[in-house]
C-alpha cells in the first residue's frame, strides 16, 4: 500500500505545482491582501497575568520587529511596556511559553536566541538585566511552571524526537522497518539556583498536562503509556512526588480529561472530563477527586455549557469557569459544595490565553485576569483587569479593517434540539438581491464554531466579501450546550448531526434572500468528512470543498495516528464492529455523488491521512464526477506554509465562484 501511495504522490505533486501558477491565482490581488493582513493579526500568542495582578506578559510572534515577549503594568500599559528577550535585541529569536515566578518578579520562558535550532529554558528579571539560561537540552521543551516556593521550574521534555510533538504536526515519512518506537514527553524539573535537571516522570509514560500542589511536594498529571498522539484519549489522572518521582493513579476516566488544578488547601484536584475529539480542544463537565485518591464527583451534571478552563478562587470554595456556551464564551462561578453555577459574564466573543482552547490567565486573587479577546469584527488583542471590567492593553491591529460582512447568531429547532449557528452576510448586502450560500462545518466534532477574527487557513467567512452568505452551524456533537448534546452523535456520525445542518440550511433559505439553487458546503478535518458525506447523501449542494477529510472510517482506523479517539464515538474498534464504521462512511454511498468536489490535504497529515483523500478522489475519477485534488507537500493536519494557505483560499474561492455563480 505504501508503494502505491508513494507512486500516486509522485504523480499528483507535479500537477499541484503546475496548478499553483494557473487559474487558481487569477483573483489573488484582493484575497491575498486580506490574507496578508490577517496573518499579522494572528501573531498574538500566549497571555499571562502576574500572580500579584499588577502586570501582564504576552508573546507577539508577528515576525515584524520588535517581536517576542512583552511586559507592562496594568496601571500604565503604554509607558511601562518592556521587551523581554534572551537575545541581543538586534535579531529576532523565537521566544515562547512564558511563566511568572510566584513573587511576580521573574519570567521563565523558552528561547532559541543562543541555539537557533533548539529552544532552551531561560529566566529573566522583569525589572531588567540579562536573561539567565538554565538548560542545555536537545529535544522538545514545553509548558514551564514554577514551584510554589520559586526554587524549581517544571516543564515537559521530549528527548530527541524525530519531529515536533503533536498530532497537528507533519508526520515523519515512513521508511524501513515500521515499528512502535515511542518518544515520551516526560515531566522534568530544573533547580533555578544551580541549573540541576531531572527527568522526573517514568521513561515509559507520556505526560500531557500538570499542576503543582500548593506545598510543592507533589504534582498532578494527565498521562498515559504509549505513543503520545493517540494515547491522550485514554490518559489517566496521577499524582507524582516531586522528590522521588513516585506516581499514584488517582482516576481512570471513562472518557477524556483535561486541565487538572489543585485546590488551594491541597485536599483535592479539579479537572474537566467529557467526550473530546481533539487534544487541546477541551469541553465537558467539572469533576473533583480527593488528592489522596477516592470517589470522583461530577460537580456540574446537567450544565448547559461546556467547561473549557478552570481556576480556583483563593478560599477554595468556588471555581472560576470559562465556558463554551451557545456558540460563544462565558465566565461563571461554580460553588464546589453545592454545584451551583452562577453566570458572571458572556458576550459573542472568544476569550483565550493564546492556545487553541478557550482559557483565561487568572491572578492569585481569583478575580484579576488577562486574555486575548476577539470576535468576528474585533481582532485579537490583550486585555487585563478585574473580571468583566478589563482594560485593553495592546492595540497592535488598529490598522486592520473588516473586509467581510456582519455576522449574527441564529437558532433553529430540529428533532427537539435547539441548534445554534453563525450567519455571515454578504459584505455589500442588498435585501432585494438573492445570494449564494456556503455552509462551513467546523472540525472536531468536539469543537464549536465561535466568534473569531478570521484565520488564514480555510476560514470561509472571507467568502462574504465576494457576495456569499456563510453559515457556520453547531450541530449535535458540538460544544456549547452541555455534555448530553456533545454525546448526541455517538455511533451516529453523518445522521443526526447532518440533519441538524440541513435544518439550518432550510431555516436560512426560508428567512434570508438565498438562492436555493446556489448552495455549497465545505470544511476541514471533521468538516472535510462532512463535505464528503454531504455529496453522498444529497444533490442539494452544487459545489463542495473537502479539506483533510475522511472518506472511509474502516480504512481510516488503520491509517491515522490517533486511533484511540474513535472508540468512544463508535463504541468499539473497527475490528470489533466494522458495520458501525461502514454505516457512517462516505465510501459506502459513493455511487450517489454528482456534486463537483475540490479535495485538499497535506501530504504528511497524521490526523486525517492523505490516503483518505486519495480514496475519495479515485472514486470521483472512476465515476466521472468533476473534481480537483491538491496535495500540499511537507504539511501535516495544520497547514503552516503561508503560500499553501493562500493557495487553499484562492482555489476554494474560485471553485465556489465557478459552480455557484
């Protein structure tokens, strides 16, 4: 099979480069200008508030000088802004993963200033002076965090991996004897005074997240044996002794867990648990387990939202929750004793501290926080201050212009469920005209279409500039309406969730000037699967774009790098119940396809491997269905090369224009 795939790649890639210089570039001037502008807006990375709540730090990775780490006082952001770096300041270096010391006087961070091909751990005093390098490691470093006494830094370390860790990264091309060599991400510690380092967690255990106990004697870990990308879906909760490395299993969950946080008195650990399809895309209920082990309690059964981040308030009686709720972000207070959830703030925005997951950075007082705030018409900027009364700290994107239509939240009913989605209007909307509609299905399925400043990778909001309505639905299986709603597509991919999407299309056609004969669909990842599925189920769509899709769940099971994610959704492995996989596979119904389909994928995608797109393309070719297939070289599930992102958006726009206009 590998040899056939290799031969197919050899045939397709030259055609890809030919196409880059052809018709797909015809409209590049206006769209490329917008994409160039958006690329700068998405340079804001991590945001962290100091424990004393007086300062905020953030990472700007725009590539435009100055870039890197910046710190300022909340009291006077403009006049106190400082650039923190391990380099000379004359040359740009990669500096990421900031962590405040407990006394708020120092910042730990990762930098390649002295070793261009390798990040190392540094500490710098916020008041000034040179940064001090603590490590001389070779491998992947991530997520530094100070011990409560400020004497030790913990971080995650993978020694000499063949590629960057994570399922979104390009996979290592297969060659030679194929086995299961595992490169484990371990918890390591560094003595700040002496630089003495230790790899603390076991060599056969992959660690994903961790949190220090209040006394600094233990750490809570989410970890699993085996390959890191796949085993995240079966990770368990452990405690680990900081002196000996001794590990104790605290909880073996039935589903996925994320975000462990130790209570202020050290007696318990809170975490998020639920059905999740992607690492770093967290959503579920909040659970509490005794730190010594014992019965686990669900604090939020019946919550009509998906908890995505949590922080303990100082007294230990309440937890500050960040929620995915009804397609947007919300903040609530959870009473640990009673389980009462009190909403505190909610707006059609997205709050994050710089990661894919929605999150907040919260000071020791449990009230002062910092984050990136963004929305469809609001570029991401750093905000900080008291909860709900934040002050804008940065104004990096004041020159950015909204070059797309307005977006509003819609709700519709289907089969007793309340479904939410976002509808973007054509930019030059005229109610007397009729417009084409494109449906963009989000990835996951454990995710949510949410209010964000458009991205440069397959964000169909941009089509509104060219006269399209764009619908982004949140069907069953999405975050935002509670765990029962997220679980509602288990063993049912392409059925209930698909009917929810169709009901949304019907609602838009009924209430807005949409031409029912000019409707398209598209998506990336799970959205790419739904585009493939759509064209096998109906001829209603006149154009489809399937990015990193899944054509055949049965063959996919043996090809992807994260096979453990499928069992909670399908109820068994493909070897135990092949029929449930076939039931939801586009290939099962492939002879129904008539819709012109554009297929896009990275050649080293481990989440939705390239052979899935080849399988779908081969069927369309055999059946005589109009198609175009593009494989992007040296790309994983997330496309990083900006020229490839440009080509994806240009090609997508041209495909819809040709078939819907």
